C-alpha cells in the first residue's frame, strides 16, 4: 500500500515524533541521570496537573491570571493599534513623539512592577497595567511599520482611480498593514502572559504566577514545572487561535510555500 503524505502531514508527524522523543528522554533522564528533586518526571508533572485541575484550585488561579492578561492585552492592543494607525499617517507628529516613545519603551517593565503595586495595590489592576505597557509598544510599532510600509505608487494609483482618503485607508493601507499587525499580536501574546506573571511574582494573592512562586519556595519542582507547562500550553492555544483567525481574515494573500510545496 502506498502512503501519500502532504507536507503539512509530514511536519505534524515530525513534530509528534520529536515531542515523543524529548519526553521519553526526559522521563529516562529524571531519576537516572538527574535527581528528580531538581528535574521532575513528565509522568509526575502530568499527574500533578490532573489533580490540580480536577481536585485543586487551578481554575481560581487560571481565571485570575487570564483576566489580567485578557484585559491588559485588549486595552494595550486596541490603544497600540489606533496609535500606530494615527502616527503612521501623521509623519510630523510621529517625529515629534518618537524620542518620548523610545524613552518610555526603554524602561524595564520589571522595574515598573513594584511601582504599580504601590500605586494600584496587590489586586488585579497592577497586573493589567503591566500587561498594557508590554503589549502597547509591540502592537504600536508593528502597526506603525505596516502603515509606513505601503508603497507610494499604490497610493498614487488609488488616487488616480478616484479613491478618497477613507476608501484609500480601507482598501489599500489597512490591508497592506494587516500582516504586520497580526505579527505584532502574535509577538505580544507571550509578553501579555509574562506581564501578568511578573505582576503576580511581585505582589499577589492568586494567579498562576503566584502558584508557581509558592511551589518554588517549597522546593516543589513538580508543581513549579507543572505551572510552567500550563503557561506554555496557554500561549500555544492562543497562538493557534490567532493563526486560525489570520488564515480567514487574510485569505486574499497568496499561499506560502514551504519546502517547495504549498501548506
């Protein structure tokens, strides 16, 4: 029997084999090459996550972290998107504000986290603000770059065809900038979750970051690594959803080719 695999099927198969191989080596190494106290076994981590989800307080911490992530990501994304659109079309004000934006973006967010706690307390708000500051600049600079990347002859052609500013923005500028915008959203997803976790590390009474910190203080590497696996899974699921959305919204783009074949 002849098996015909597409490039996509081959990629998925290789990914599954690689994942299985890494997990198998990890399972073997923990307890054989490395003390399980330092690096817990995958089976122990899976058992911990199962008990945590079905019998523990997982959903309480999950909802707290995701609330800060979602609110901060949405606020930062919308604000960064519109700011990038406006300054991308207003070159004078972009030049005026550029040094101020660079200076603010140059401040380490970790250094701001304790200050946000002083200003807003240990509740949800400082995490939201921290996520906002991380997401805003990523999406702003990508949106700004996307708007500025539109070639002038496309704009000239649209004007010759009678397009006004509104039509030109909707039909030419925004579609050309969308790949940049989606790239900014993809890049900002991990930053949003990182911001929420950093805020919980600094001062919090709930959240996945708080849970990881507690398990680390108890030298429970199984619980710590379980929290890290959960965070990694959340980012992967969010990226998968964004990829699915991108394929539908940007269906007009030519198909990308990988290894000489369409995916």
